[in-house]
């Protein structure tokens, strides 16, 4: 019964959240996410490369077969991590370019203007 009531409350409140969100809010949220990913992804790539290099160093230095096996695992994990991060970055770039979303496109979009001389709002001519 609690699940049904909770689901009903969520379904009733969804339209109010949808209508409360303005177009500018959605674009600013997308821009913020893009900025965060622009910082985080190069850091993750750097960490994956360092982890891979650390595995290579351990593999070349170690003489024990068990240590070489662990280092080989680090090399493979580093390569898989690097592949996943670069693939994620590529997919995001593909989506951004296909649908025309991103910080560059958001800045160039024309925002409709409704003049209100009584409030001192004038629209640029263009």
C-alpha cells in the first residue's frame, strides 16, 4: 500500500516539476554538466595512463611470477579503463555534434524576447 501511495505522489508531482523547469534552467544545467565533464574526463584519462604505466613498470622490474601476474592484471585494467573513458568521451562528442547541444551551441541560441516598455524591457533588433 505504501508503494502505491508513493508512486501516486510521484506521478502527481511530475507535471509540476516539468512545468516549473524553464528552458533556460535546462540549458544551464546541461552547460554545467558539460563543464564538469570537460574537467573530469581528462583527469580520468591521466589516472588511467598512470595506472597502466605503473603496471608496465611493475611487470618489467618484478622477477617473481606471481608479481608479474598481478602487474599484467594492472596493465589490462589500465587499458580497459582507458578504452572505456575514451569511448565515453567519444560517444558524448558524437551526441553533442549530432544533436547540436553543448556550450558553443547554447551561447549562440537566440532567446526570444518580448518587449515591455512599461518595465523597461527592450529587445535588440536583429
